[in-house]
C-alpha cells in the first residue's frame, strides 16, 4: 500500500482534447536506441497484427529493420498474402542493398541475411488461393440455393477468413458484414461484429469499429454478467479504447482499457495484455485527476494485474502519485523509444508526454501560495528560463491561475 504523498495536489480540469493530429506527431521519425526484444515482442501477436507491427518497426527503426523484415517474411509465408510477401521482400532487398550486404551472385557468394524471392512459393500459393476461393464461392452458392441460413452465414465467414488470409481486407469486410443477414442467434451477431471490428481495426476505420462495438453491446441476449462473455467484453473494451485513442480522446480511451478483464484478455489478432497496460496507463496518467488515478489505476485490483506486466510503467504511475516528478519523468523518457515502435501509441507519445508533464507542473505547486522556481526547475530537470516559458504557456491556457515574479532575480510563482 502507498503512504500519503508529501504533496497533495489540487484537481485540475485539463483543456478539451483535440481530435486533429498535430503537425509534430505526423512527422516521420526514426528510433535509434530501442531496448525491444523483437522475438519476444512479436510472439504476443498473430495474423496481420504481427505483420503490421513488424512492418511498422522496420519502417521506423534502422537497428531492427532487417530482423523485423525477415521475421515478417517468415510469418507471411504461412499465409496466402502474396502482395505483402513481395512488399516485405522488396524492402529487405533495398535495405541490404543500401547497406552493401547483398551477395555477389556472379561470384557465387552467399549471405545468411539474404534469400532470393521464392517465385515457386508465389506460384503455389496463388494457385492454392484461387482453387480455395472457387470452392468457397461454389459452396456458398449451394447453401443459398438450399436456403439454409446457418450454412450461408458460415459460408460468408469462410470466405471472409480466406480473403483475410490473402490480405484482401476490403472483400473480407464485405463477406463478414454479409453474414449479418443470416445470424440466427445473439451469439452469431456478436461473432459477426467481432470479425468486422477486427478487419476495421486493420483498416484503421475507427468509425466502423465504434459502430460495431455498439451493435455487439446492444445484442438482446448478450449479457455482460455471463462469465462466458467476459472474453468478448474485454475485446470490445480494447477495440473501443483503440478507437478513442486514435481520436485523441485519451480520458475515454483510458476508461475503456481500464475495464479490460486480465483473466479474459485474449486478443492476439490486435493487441497484448502489455499493450492494455501501456495504453490505459499512459492515457490515465495524462488525463485523470488525483482521485481518479488513485481509485481506478493504483488501487484497482483488476488493472494492477496488467501493470505487473509493465513494471517500469507501474513505477512511473506510483512516482507520479507520490509527487516524485523528477524520477517519474526520467523513467518516462527512458521508455520513450520503445513506445515509438508501437504503431497505435506512437502518434500520441509526444502529446501524452506533454500532458503528463503539464499535469505534474500544475500539481507541483498546487498546495502552496507560491513556489520557488529554482527548486522547481531542479525537480523537473530544466532551466529556470525554460520552466518560466512552460509555466507562462499554462497560465495563458488558463490551466494555472497565477503570475510569475522575476523581479530582482527572485524567481517565484504566485497563485492568484
């Protein structure tokens, strides 16, 4: 249990969140010093989630690029996603070529880093995909001629699964959506919604995600109280959290992730339990007041299990709560590179870090009528002029009702 904090911060109403991407977050970035164990990281995911995440890392981290591409090529070779296989192989060739690591084919030299594109695999997989597509299409036509709803529903799902395996997300979405007209139970409706949600997340069509989460939750015979529905509910909470995160509604995102059930968090096609800890924890830290952070995060027996997977983030949250801002911000800075390699949180890292720092600045002097800016600058590992600029912006934004007195080199900030 945590003891009382030495400083009892006031509750602060943050400025409304904006849905627009900031210019800074849209700029391309490179991560030079990650501490990510790529093999362990990739093992948390399956299907397109693993491929998309590895591709994102390859695009943003030169140090891990070759390893990420080779890992993705190995994984995609178990699918019929020929287009992605070719894209990944082209990127690998370009990367090795630019680094001067391509083998001398004429001289017969070999390289463990390089395997030529497997045209036989492409040919075999193309034929296999075409034959299976024709079979599934014929089966569906037969089901329709017999007017058996359950068979037609399964036929659409099978086609959707096949298109997904081929990387054809548009057709996969159409097939999964068509299954809706042939659902004969609430369970089938929820399964249809989860399929649509999954593909919509891959497409980053967040409006579609929100819409189908609502459809699943409003299914008549789908009860939140049933133990068997806890895995489904956690998937819906996580999907909603991702959609709110993408829309920069960070407080709402935090609330959704905090409702995930650790014992029923099984969604490797999208995210891992560690992701839930990071997304929920950072969004909460950036937007929750002291009471909310205490009740919903620190003393939450449920979310505590998620945070145990991310001990550094757990320490950050505890130090923030205990008003140990310098060590809190230092630990945040240490984990930044790894966060920037996560495709869902990366566009929001700078904004979230800024909001967390601003909240810390506000809470630092909230119990006092005034605060010594020299001591405050030391606590936040910055200079007095830089701190003055930060505080002035908070004053102008209306987040602090205060004035800065720099007269005769006495740097104090007074609450109005």
